[in-house]
């Protein structure tokens, strides 16, 4: 009897896992039908199994875990995209602010000059960065007034590019005879040759308009 129990005890783990042949299963079932000790041992083994034996249940649990991982991945991806978009928006707003925020640049007699070249007149700013200007004048006399300003971008970012950005085209040759600031400071006044060039410029424009 004891030997029979020893054999059955060896078979019980395989029986609990469903790994025995039909003949061996019948042997175990017949024995535990009258042996309370072996029957209790089998019951304990079956209660200690944590994972579900049913394959469908295991697949459902695996699918749930995969779904949870996918949700976590998508959330991390969305968070990364939102962080990138926020950084891009901040960059765009910063550039807009740097270009929009301007301060007046006062003419002190030497920081701004006008240069005459073959294809017209150029403004040269001898300060830091690049300036903006707004000008208006009398077409007949060629006398113009101008005011200057500078954006934060022009002051702090443009100089980083190491370029000749301080000199920029102002108007075509013969168009002006005198350039002053809004408060009357003379920046440039043409010679007799420049006045004659202006008269020729007017004549050409009148002829073109007449045609």
C-alpha cells in the first residue's frame, strides 16, 4: 500500500498538469478514490497553481498587458510630440518678438552716413547690428527726411552672422539732393554734380511719364 502511494505521489504533479497518458490517469484516479492522503495531496497541488490552465484565459491576460504597454507607449509619444510643438511655438514667438520689438536710433553725427555708389545711395550704420529706416521726401526738390530704428534681432542676432549687414541700399542715383533727420539734423547734402544728376533724374521721369 505504501509503495502504491509513493508511485502515485510521483505521478500527481504530472496528473495536475494534464501530462499523463489515459492509462496513467485512470491509475491515479482509481487510487485517490480510496486513498484520502493522496487525494489531499492532489488537492493541495491544484490549489497552489497560480496561472490559469485555460489557454484562452492566458491569452486574454497577455492581450491586456500588451494593450496596457501600447497605451503607455502612445502616451509617451504624445507627450514627446506636445513638448516638441511647445518648444517650436516658443521659438516662433521669440523670433517674432525679437523682430517686432524696436527702439529708436538717434543720429549723433557719425553713427550713420550715406554713401554714393554706381547703382545708387547706401546707408551705412557704424553701430552694432543692422538698422531699419522710414523715409519720405519731395520728389521735385529731392530733399528727404528719415528716421531710424532697430529691432532686438537686428541688434543682437544679426552681428552673429559676421556679414556686411550694416550697409544697405537706400535709393537710386539722382533721386535725392539732401537727407535730414526728423528733427532737422543734416545727414547728407549733395554737391552741384548731385543736383544736376537730380535734375536729369526728374527729366527722365517726366519723359517716361509723357510716353
